[in-house]
């Protein structure tokens, strides 16, 4: 009769008081709120990204870039291409289309006008909305020579966790400092992960530290960066330290964004370039050069044939909180260099790119297992690429072809066509040879490794009726060579259909169904392993409503069926975002209940979090996840965010397990 | 004894959640977005739409077993933009009794938004070694009307994090949307999930077949329960009757009377 024990409940007058305050606020204050930073589409993409798990760093990069944009929205009515191109998920032609539209027809009056611009649809416009600023920004002023500084500090701690193997404190600390002064900018990023020592080494520094100095010009010398930087050229097969396209099966397009080098401010400890980069433009000709030398993490080893010191694997998580993990820190010196030349013919933009990388000590990723046969082994890696983008009427075509040491091929070719005002289609074909190696590339749809894959992807978006949008996509991937836990060439499929109903600007219903088919070894007890295929199906529904400008309500239901063990997983959550009118406070509250049959049916749900931090927990088991976050805008000079989140898991015999965390962020501008 | 804790589609597994009134039970217990008398105690935001002093009684006879009967009495007192509601329920028999008393308040915050909260006091009495237990919890809800004929309801029962308790206490989240399809025809759908339970979907309709006479139907995915109901209005009195099936345990019937006093 354990049920009686449930009555051992404490009375919580604080909660009641909270509700009374909340309700009285609603009565007193009319609608007023703008703090809805991420649209539902972006939230969905992030959840899909996390669920894919093939490229975990990409989630962090993506969210960080979005945070940067939401902090500093694009002044879209400026019509300035450089300004608009900060919307990194737009391609060159979309940037140009917005700029041309504003120059020819005048300023946008409403954000929703974006959907009427050639090359855009409602879905892309929705993606942009949280990150653009319409009012009073028609003129981009010259860079102010005034020195402006921003200092951000995050502090994250999980009180219940206490791992004795940690070398340092369990708190995670991140600090970012940036300054701008006229054409110059610079910054330092320092991070200590959970369990790492705060200061270590000689000189004593945090586990990860990076910095840059940048000059942005307007004529021949477009940009020069000294320090840590990222780069992306063409479709990203050769060099792309940012996010790759092909995240969502129903994305409005898969063309990579603009060619660029940019200061590195992320906290991925291994995927950046350290040295110098410069961009030059001369009329329609653009030239970029870069050189980098950095130390990256790896697993050391000894070659059996020569007894030489070598590297047997790269270590990418960036965690150095135990003695064994600390041994992997900064093992390899990687030297990279490259040059990119691009020419704009108007309807066609084409470029060539060369990059070279070398490693000391040499790398030998071939462990002797058949699946590693094509993995990189050696000291140097040269990649030559040719890429293009072209637009002919309503058809956008783009592609890249790259060769690795003039032997192994990687290529991607895509088309985006707007067949009518209500129908747009996308196709993307890619082939990444098993022996193709790139250490800073992320080709379209490639996951964390741009190799051993041949895939075709297609989708369409159709405005089926007034306010009703239907999109669907399918992707078929073949893997010509063996993979981890797959002892034969294999394949995977993914299908998705999504419906979105937007009866008014403040009400949105979104529903999607995704099916994934994948193959794994069937674990035969005798003989050669065969392959067995399993299908996972995920249904999502969400509704978002904003009764006033200061209040956003959203509800969501996720339901998943896994073919691995035929288990079911389900989740239901309710979110409230509320901004007080008379005090500069914004509140985020979530309550989520989940129940999954196994780890295979775990469900990912995006959470609002600190800026430049993210949280997409994988919810598994039987329990609740809730959080409350408050943001206090202390004038123009500072923001303070405090978040408390707790996950309660129910185990057998009414045993409860609670995992809570506290996250604090202070941003100071001076 | 197990049957005492067996849900019959009204509360998706949370035995502490008040059963739906007869009118709502007839349409598959779809009630989070409804504005009727009994719905006001399922989503307290609905209290704001009850502008009459009214009182009601409800009796649910689960699986035709008198030991599993639930008796409910409630009263709603309007007060300007707000309405107060009081409710009492009694479940069980001499060997096991569960009682609940609640005090709720619903407020009309704007033309298209209402909110409400309720404080509940539970007692559970069992003779012998198990003893008696008490608890206080709260529940809250929102009701929004994005369009004249569309209503969306959200409700959370017992939102206090379980970490603040010694043991687990079920939480329930419900959300639903309803639409007035035609004059006299209302249809709604609702999703509900409780701690440790599966997600449940419900759908139902309410149709005024002839003046003052309503028929209702619904379906709930928990136990594949079908519902059917009738309602009749005589001046100040509403009479409702409903029947809900269970895959294995038979039929649950429910009857209620609501008096509009002022």
C-alpha cells in the first residue's frame, strides 16, 4: 500500500504565492513582450540535430550562432549585404535578393513581407523572424570608434553530482570578453568544463582559452583576423568549421551560406584554426588566405612496424577532467593553410580552393579493423576543390567537387527550384568516397565525417491552403564501406512529413512525422554477421499561442516507437514565457512529463537556456523535467539570467532520483 | 483493491484527479477547454466564464460497483471578473475512502485569456495499519480564445516538483483545443499525460439535437473507452447522464444535476 505514502506531501505556500503574483501581473499589465528568441522551426531543427547524434558539436555551434544573432539582430532594412549576410543560414542569392528588394521597393514595413521576396517562402521567413530588426535601422552607421566591451560569464553547477575522479571542481565556467572599436574587434574566450581544474599548466590558464583580433575593412582589404578563427568556403566539403546544411529533411534549402572567415568565439576545443586569415576583394574577385598552427587532442600510440610515436585517434569532446583524459590534451600539432579564389559573374559565382594540413606526430587511424581500412594515415593531407552557385530564373543550382591528395573524390550537387508561388522543391546529391579525408570540412548532410557516403535527398514545401503548409522530404543514404557496428556495406533511409497551420500571427500549430530506417550487425552467434534493419518512428505535435505581446504559451506532444525493441516513448510539455511590464524581468517556465520504454525511445526536447549555452536533454525513463529561468535586464549595461532545472526519475519501489542544476549568467556591457 | 486505482479514462491514470462531470464524461472526458460547470473544476480558468451563482451534484458509478462510487458537490460564486468555486468529492466505501475539498478561483484577464488556480485538500482513510493521510496540492489552468469559435485550454495538476517531497505524487498535464463547428455543435480534442502513465488522447462532441436536448459522444485512447451522453435543460436545471465503456471491466455511468440559482 505504498500509495498512501504519496500523502507525505509538504504544503508549498511559496508556489501558491507565485501563482497569485503571476495572475495579478497578468491582470494589471496589458500585453507587452518581445522575448521570444527562437522560433518553433529552429527549436525543431535543434531537437532533430540532437537526436541524430552524428555531429554533437554542430548543435553547440548552431545554437551559439543563433544566440549571437538574437543578441544582435540584423538590421535588415539597411539593405547592406554584409549586414544581412549575418543571417548565416541564408545563401548568397537570398542575401542579395533581400538587399535588391529593399533598394528597389523601399524598406520592409513588416517582417512578414520577407515571404514575398523572390527566393523566400513563409517557412524561410519564419526562420528569419526572430533575428531581424525592422524599426529605425534604415542607415547602417559607420563603425563607432568608441571602445565597447562585453563581458559574459556563465556558471553551471549540478549540486547532486560528485564524481571523485574529477581533478577539479564540478562547476562549469565560461567567460567571454569582446570589444569593438571602429573597424577593430577582439575577444577572449575561456572555459573550464565540469571536473576540470580552474587554472592549470604553465602559465596557469583555464583548460580552453582562445582569442582573436580582427580588422574589418570596406574596400580591398575586407577582413583580417589574427588569432583563432573559423572558415567556410563553397559547400563546406573542404573547409567548414561552422554548421553544415542538410540538418532537416524539410529545410527550405541546402545551399551553404557565404564564403567567409570569421573570428572564433565558440567552445569546441578542436575544430578551429589558430593563426591568421585575410580576405581581399577587388571588384568581382575575392581572395582569401589563411594559415593555422594549433595543438589538438588525440589518443597517442606506438606504431607496431616502426615503433614510432603516432596518433591512433582524435579526441573531440574537449573534456579533460580525469588524469587519463588529460593525457590526451594537445598531443598533435596541426598545421593548416589554404587559399580560396572566387569570381562573381552575376548569375554564376564560382571558386577554387586549396587547403593543406599536416600533423606532427603523424596520424594513423587505421587500427587493423576492416572498417578502418580507408581511414587517414600519414602526415599530410591536401584537398583541392571547385565550387559554384548559380541562379537562373527560379532555379538555384550549387555544387562542389573536391579531391583529397588528387585521389579520393567528394562531391555535392544541389538544386532549389520555386516551381510556383506555392510550391518549392529541393534536391541534393552527395558522394563522399570512403577514402576522402577532411579535418575541417563539413559537407552538406554529412554528419561529423565527410566520407563513406552516397546519398540523395529531396523535399518539397507546398502551401496547400490558406495558412496551411505541407512539406515532406526523403533521404536515402548508402554507405559503400563498413562502419562502426556494421560489418557490410549498408544503407539508411529517412522520411518526414510536416504540416504547419498558421491561422493568425499569434497562433501556430505544427505537426510532423519522421521515420528512420537504419542497419546494424545482427550479432549472429556463428559465422559472419548479417545485417538487420530497424525503423524508428517519431510523431511530434506542438501548438504555440501568444495571447498578448508579453505572454507566449506553447504545448507539445512527442511520441516515438522504436523498432530496436518495440518500445514506446512519449512526452508532453507545457511552456510559458512571460515578461513583466513594469519590471525588466522575463520568466520562462516549463513542465514536462515523459515516459519511455527504453533508451532507444529517448526523446529530446530543447530548453531555453543561458546565452551561448544550450540544453537539449535526452529524456529517458519515467519522470518529469521542469525548469524556471528568469532574466533581469539591468538597464542597458547588464543582463542577469538564473535558471534552475530539475529532472525527477521514478524507479522501482517508488524510489525517486532527482538531478538538479543551477545555471547563472551575467553579461556586462561597458 | 487494485480496482480502486484503476483509471477509467477520466483522469489518464492520476487517481487523485477529480472525475469529469456527466456532461464532459459523455464526450470522452474532453473538458480542459470547456466552460461548463464541471469543467470549471477540471480547468479553473473556466470558472471565469461561469457568471451565474450555481450549484451541482454529480455521481459516478464506476463499473457498476457501489464501492467505487464517487460523489461530488460543487458551487460557483461569481464576483465581477472572477468567479470562485468550491468542490467536495468522496470516493470509496467503509474500508477505503478518499475525500477531496477544493477552493478555486478563475479570472478573466483579457478578452481572450482567462486563468485560474485551485487549492486541494485530500484525505485518504483506511482502517488498520495503513492509517490516514492528508495532503495539500494545487492546480492551475489557462483558457485562451484565439478566435470566437476556438478555445484552447491548458491545465496542470500538482506542478510542485517531486524533489520537494519525500515520495512521488502524480502530476498531470492536459492541453486541448475545441471548436464550435456549427450552431449547437462543439467538438474537441485533448491530450493528457500523468507521471508514470502513457500519453492519452481524447476526443468528443456535443450536439444540441433539439432545443434544450443534447447528445454527446467521445473516445479516449486509454482502455479504448467509448463514451455516450445525454443532456437536458429545464429552465434553471441541467440534467446530464453519461456512460463510458471499459475494455474489460464494463460500464461506468455518471449522472449530474446543475442548478442555476442567480
